[in-house]
C-alpha cells in the first residue's frame, strides 16, 4: 500500500495489505532487506540522516524496512498508533521497563505472568532500585491496596499461563490511571485477533511474536504497541541498547500476521472441543479453559475477548506419575515448552516452565503435580483426542 494507508479497512484486509511500500522492482511479496547498514549519495545526505534532519535508514539496529513493515502491520491490527519490534518477547518487556522505570519507582505485577517476566522484575529490575509487588490478577482490591505515591507501572497478562485466569483489563486500567501509573498488558496468548487491550484502556501492549504471531514455531521476536508519544521512548531504548528484531524474522512474522485471524479462530474451535471432551473425562480432575461456562472468568472473557484462545490446561487424577503417563503416551503431540504453534504441544508445568518455583510458590500459583498444559494445534481434532486418550486410558 502507498503512503496514505487506509485505516478504515477491515482487520482482515489490514493484516494482508498494510505496511508494504512496493520498491522500484515492482515486487508483489514483501522483500527482506537483509542489510545491516544503508548508503548515501554523498556526505551531506549521510550527515543529515545521522543527525535526524532527513528521514531515512541509517543502521538496522535503529530501523530496517522489513522490520518497519511488520511494525506498521501489527500496529494496525492492534489498534495502536505505532509498534516497535524487538528480538524476542522478553526484549519487548525489557525495553518497556528500561524506558519507563527509574530508581525509586514501584511496579505492581500480576502473580500469574510468564515465568521469565517474574525473573526480569524480581532479579534484574530490582537491582536498579525499583520495588515490585506481585498481586492476584483477579483481586482488584489488592491492585488498589498496593498503590504507593511512587507506583509507576502496572503489569498484567490475561488469560494467564497456565491456568487461564482472566483479569479485568478495563478495571485495572482505571485503577492504574487514577494513580498516574501506566498499564502494560502482555497480550501474547490472545493476539490482536482475539483481544485489543489498547481499546480497553491499556497504555502499552507487549507481544511475544514467537508464539501465535509466527504460529509455526520458527522465529523469536516481540513487539510493543501503543501511542506515538509513549513508543518514542521504547524505540530509543531498542535502538540504543540493541534488542532489535532481525529483518528475516520480521518477514516471517509479516507472513504470520496475514493468516493470524483464521488460525486463531481454528485454534479456538479445536481448543473448545478438547476442553469440553476433557471436562467430561473420568480421569480428569479439572479443566482450565475460559470457554467452559463454569470457568470463573467465562463472562469476563466473553466481554473482552473475541475468542477463548488455544491453550487448555487440565489436571489428571493421580498426580505427577499420571500426568507424565499422559504426556509420554502421546505419539505426535510435541513435548515442548513452546506454544502457539500449528503443531499441538504438551508440557508439565510443575517440572518445566514452573520447575524453578519453590513448593510453596507452586502451591500459591496453583501449579499442581497433575497439571498438564496443552497448546491445541490445528491437527485434526479426532487425532488430537486419540493421542491424549492413549495415556488417559492407562492411568
Ligand atoms: C513466550 C512468552 C513471553 C516471552 O517471549 P519470548 O519471545 O520467548 O522472549 C512473554 N510472555 C508470554 C505470555 C509468553 O508466552
């Protein structure tokens, strides 16, 4: 599309058409600009571009045309003015913290966030004199009660991993804004196809593109989306500190965005069927999926999401031995910690993603020994059910 991008287009169209400005070669597919730097006609042009007096590329740690295409496309889908791409999801979150937190600030973070995010806040950000409190995602009184005069940032993820706890983005945004704090939402699980936190009051949204945005388990990447003014600080961190996205990975994610909506719809349909099948299975103690009417966050998820997502967690009767039997009896479902892939993946949180937590912390987080997390892929639903049945029939 040309300079004048038409944002009145529907999301399905934006996902396919936004971002690519055709070059003089007339290419139809988005080109991959695998170049670390850019050249100039003369010294004057180089000086102007280095000093920011003239727009244009300088060095791919700062900007790269393929990465810029991905940023424009994601921003359009997420309903943000701008996106800044990063080398991984953690790179995106690091950039947000570096951009907005100073020594003496305070952060409130929901307890059920992705494991490395707890590590980032607890082990590293604290070192720079920032204080962190972790609260229960659904306990609005706790968010309010932990506010201090120096609270600068709220951080949350919904649905949470692996128990699919749903947080009220609008209500938490209201508490944050009444306290002059920014709300940052990790929207990796839903993607813009299912949830648009900026529309619900979030100030910044972070993504691990590694998951559903790629959707086929190939590349690491991330992004921050929001308003121009807030994103300028994030951009400044990325270009200076270096967690930039590779142009090749940006191209993979551009392709991923084109099919994101139909993939997410298919993930949701398969996940719903698996969740309903597991819920009536005699060897299954409990299923965690917001698409089930008895899930405590069902109504809220219906309100703020366009679908319940592709992650289904469930507890089998018989603790760790039973959970491991189910996992080890699968024939094609991949035993891996990654998620958001067309391939179904299965993991035992208590000994992998949450393995570093103390017994006490696992108890508090509800990570039981019988818990299994399934990222429901796009294989035939009957085959997935048959693969899970092998182990469930043995325990
Ligand atoms: C994977 C993940 C991250 C981290 O992303 P990377 O791309 O692995 O750095 C952050 N948040 C959530 C919810 C994730 O699933």
